[in-house]
C-alpha cells in the first residue's frame, strides 16, 4: 500500500488537478464544436491549457524532471501567446 506524506499528497493532488484541467480542454473543444456543427476552438480552451499547463509546470519543477519541465515550459509560452491573440480575433471561436 502506498503511503504519502501530507506534502506528497498535496503535490500529487496538484499534479492530478493540472492534468484534469489540461484534459478537460479537449472535452470542452469537442462539445463546443458539436454545438456549432464545425471544428471550433473556444477561448476557454486556451485558458484551460494555460492554467493546467502552469500547474503541471509547477509539479514538474517540484519533481525536478527536466524533460517534463522543458515540454511544459515550451507549451506554456505557446498558450500564453494564444491568449494574447484572442482579443484580435473579435469572436468566440
């Protein structure tokens, strides 16, 4: 049986939360696209990506996993850039 300290349980919870938010973006995008009858990426997709990615980056830094840190840091820059581009879009796609 796996026994976790309070600190470990907190970090695992953070990691699972980040992963859940990150995964939820695909469900959101699918449901949004189904509602519109075409493939659409809503603004909330990028917010979930950014929040989930930031939490996962924090988790990766805590774990000291360089491959995971590099991947999350790179994608986080892309997600933040997409958030910057949203106001230019003028619609909710």
